[in-house]
C-alpha cells in the first residue's frame, strides 16, 4: 500500500515536471514566433537596405554585388566546360557537357574540405583546390592534360562557383569581403582568390581558363532559367537555402549607382545579375527577431555581427539554435532529467559541443508525426546516447518547429523583396523562382511555409498563385558552366 502511494506521488510529481517543461518549451517557442503584420514591414526594410547598397558599398549593409552576368540562357547552349564548386564543406570539380535543348551531362568528383584547410593558410587552401582539380583532370581528361603539359594551346573554359561574399572586379576576378559558414582563412580576406587560383593552375600547366567566377545563387538563377519546366514564367530570383542562404536577381544598371559603366566598357547589356548576399540583411538588427539564443549563437561564430539574417535562417544554424535551447532547459533542471541522461551529459558531450547538431535535428523533430515521436527519439539516442522520455521529445518538438517555421517565414522576406522591388508581378502573368540547398530540399514543409510567408506580404494570397517556385538542381555546376560560356577567352 505504502509502495503504491509512493509511486503515485512520484508520478504526480513527474506529471507536474513535464507540464512545467512543456509550458517552458511553449514560452521559448513563442519567442521564435513571427507576429502578424511583421513580414511586410520586414520586406519594406529589406527593400530600403538593398536600395541603399545599390548606391554605395556599405560596410554593414547588404553587399548587393554586381556579378557581371547579364544574359539568361536560352536552353540551346552547347559545349564541354569545367565547373568548380566551393560553397561549404565540399569542393566539387565537374566536367559538364551542355547538350542544348535544356539538357546536360555531368561527371564530377567531390571532396570534403578538411577543417585545417578551412581555417589554415591561404597557400594550403589554394594548393588543396588545385590538387583536386589536377587529379580530376588527369582522371577524366587525360589527353587534355598530356597535351597541355607538352605545350598545346587548347584550353578548357572554367566556371568557378565560389559561394562566399566576393566583391567582383570583373567576370573572373574579385576580392573576398569576408568568410561565412565556418571558414576562417584570415590572410585570404581582401585578396583576389579567383586570380590566385588561376596563377596556380597556370603554374601547373593545366590549360584551364577561369572565365567566370559566380556565386551559387547566380548559378541557380541561370540553371533554373535553363531547365525550368515548360510553361513557367521568367525566372526572377535564384536562391539558396542550404548551409548558408542568399539570392540573386537581375537589376537595371541604371539603378546600380555604385557601378561605374565608364570603367567597364566591356559591359554592354543594360541589366546585370546582382548577388545580393542577403545573409547580411539587417546586420544591425533593426527589425530581425533576436532571442537570447540568437545572441548566444552569434557570439560563437567567426563572422560575429555579420550575416545576421543567415544566422536565423540557414542550415548551419538551425541545429545550433535548438542545441542552445536544450542546454538552457537542461540547466534549468527540467529537460533530460533521468539519471541515464545526467550521466551522459558531461561538459564534453555533444549537447555541450557547439555545432554538434545540424539541421537534421530540428528536421527530425519537425517531420515526426508518429504518436511516440519515434524518429525524433532515434535521432536523440543516436546523437546524445540516451533514451529521452516522450514528454521531453514533445517539448523539444515544440521548440524545433518554432525554429523551422521562423526560418521559412523569414526566407520569404528577401524573395518578396526582390519580386516586389522588380515589379515582376506587374510585368508578367506568371513569374518563377529557382531554389536549391539542403534546407529547401529536405526540411519538412519548408517550401510550403515560404509560400505562406509570401502570401502574408503585399504579394498576397492571390499573388502567390502566379508564382512558381521550384528546385534548380545543381546551379553550382551547370550554372557556372553557363556563365563561363558568356565570356571571351
Ligand atoms: C554566402 C553566399 C552563398 C550562400 C549560400 C552564404 O554564406 O555568403 O555567398 O551564396 O551562403 O551558399
């Protein structure tokens, strides 16, 4: 009898504890909520900040970088080109055959850039890239390499997708403004990385001509224009929601006051694709939400106080935000209260290790519709090494969803900004947006929530019916090749 009543006291206590946990989780989730009416205000702020940066380069503004790319592809382009792609932890080298008729073939090799290269010296970084390129060429185009080393003049054009803020000086040169996404090679900042790479490739006598350096968003814009399903309107925005986030769109050069046409007689078109680097929208946090977890996360990044929009939106950060919330709840003594959990959660455990959880964690919670949250449970067991309770999983799910939904709603801001600023919906019956990146592709409901977000702006529920938004696979490979075709050797 007494054992029985002890048991009911402790389960009553547990019920109180889990109520408290859920209540606390809801409270935190509410800090990530996007209030009604917020999105259009944020779009207005985005448009104003973007316009300021078209007039002049502003240290803390949205970079709005002219890309030197003007023409949208027709789908008929043909040729064999080499594409390089550095955008996150992977470096890819591809050989691309554009076959015309919107089709292409591709062979590629991918390597994971070691952390010591991501944060090491400029020389070891350039050597690392060049080694991978040379290996790939020897494997896939051995005749070209043999002839090149023997003095032949035949070249391959190369398009280099370099997905970091690069202030372009021409189609194939530009200086690094700053690193993002965890890279930190200090001596590279301010240097013309594409031309440093070109020099090294020349020294190796590979007969490669770096014709274009492009951002992945520019590549995505062009690739979507090349491959979009028949019947879609013109592609207005190319965007990435992956490790980082960014977008590109085309702007009349007359509006880009900071671009001096006199200095660039080679530029003949009236419009130019702008690599916005919208990850830096509102670096001064005039309008972006800022929970204590956002603030904590920012302190632990190499690009502290920059790319503040990206830090609320993209894949590198969503898992980290959730980890910070879990640490907070654990330290309040209301999450992971079992003795097994406490034993595992030492200061060197993954829960306490910055960046140990990526977006797969909130995604596993967000997408789990099973009553027992089985997928989420498995994820925690795998990542943290102990069995959480159902109540704990439910509480984490509430927070995970709020982080994911906030990310997708915020993503709608610069897309709406580009569409409204360009008046595309006034000019065309239907318009198209191309997107790529792991978050866009894999995060549960991400696309749908962006569309909901767009509907909450001046585009409205009717407007979104005239927008097709879809995946542009491999903008970084094909897009770079398409750009490389545009420039003279
Ligand atoms: C970079 C952009 C890039 C984006 C998506 C950001 O961190 O600054 O250049 O386009 O990530 O890869």
